[in-house]
C-alpha cells in the first residue's frame, strides 16, 4: 500500500543550525515526491518537487530510491523557516496524492 | 489574481444533518482535488476531478460523501447524515492538470459536527 511516513512530529533547532526533516515512502511504481509547507495562518503551499531538482529558500531534497526516502535539508535554519512541513507522493498520473502526517519545525533564536 | 476560495470558512452542524462545502478554483484550472485533514494529520485525499468528471473518487470514505463539479469550475462536496467523526478541515486544491503542475490550496472549511 502507498504510504508516506514522517517520523518526527516536532523538530526544534537553533537559528543557524542544520535541519533535516525525514520522509520515507512506500510505493510500488515510480514515485513523484513533493514537500509542502504551511506557515502560521497561511495556506498549504508547494515548497519543492523532486523532479525539478531545485533549491527553494535554501531547502533541498534528494530522492533515494534505495532507502525510499526524500528527506528535506537546509544547512542553516532561519527563524522564518518555522512552519509545518508535509511530504507528499503523487500516484496514478497525479490523480491522487498521499501526504505524511507532517513535521512542525521550530527554529529558535 | 484570486486564489482558491472555499465557503463557508467554518460550519457547525448537528449529527445527522446534511452539509455542503463549496470550492472555487483558480480560473482556468481543470484539475480539482478535495482533501480532509483531521487534527494532527496530513491532508487525506478524497476525490479528484479533471474537468467535470470525477477521475478518481477512491478516497471518499463511504457513500455519505459525494462531490460534483457540473460545469468544470466550482465544486461542491456534499456530506449526508453527518457523524461526529466527520469533523475536520476540508481542503480544496486546483491545478492546471497534467503532470507536475502545482496544486494551489484553498484556506479550508472547518466542519464541526456536534
């Protein structure tokens, strides 16, 4: 069965420290993976997608098919990065998306 | 331009009642998704529309849930005989459709069933 797992509900780091938000997936086909972010009192929005191999706001994520992971990383966290982060997997030609339960990132000054 | 809008923003109803939740997608977006988000969980897929047709409704939990998109734009999620377990935030998202196109989310409707 398709599944996205985010093992950490809360991650607290100090400003300037490296951040890694974990995401593991289970999917029988070729996965399309995404990270979504929700800042306080804002809508859920796309942060990055693996196909684009882009870096957004200093965040990157590498798809590791061997470990079935898509961890989100940033070398130096900023206070404005504090938000809820959701990993998501697209299935069935983008007809259906599976989201993880989310990780709340708290960047302390 | 205007983003995805959802009405009402909050809905309180009694167990057993019928509710309708509305979603106005971004103009020109052919794909529309409904999700349900319970407290402490991520969005859970309910249904996907491509144009007017429901291309994938495999996420609807039971036959009390139904959604329509008669003209390929506005969509309505309908819940019959509501139960307390239906309490959640219902999210709508739209996209240009096709592969890799970004989903844009609405603010959600918070449904509370007493």
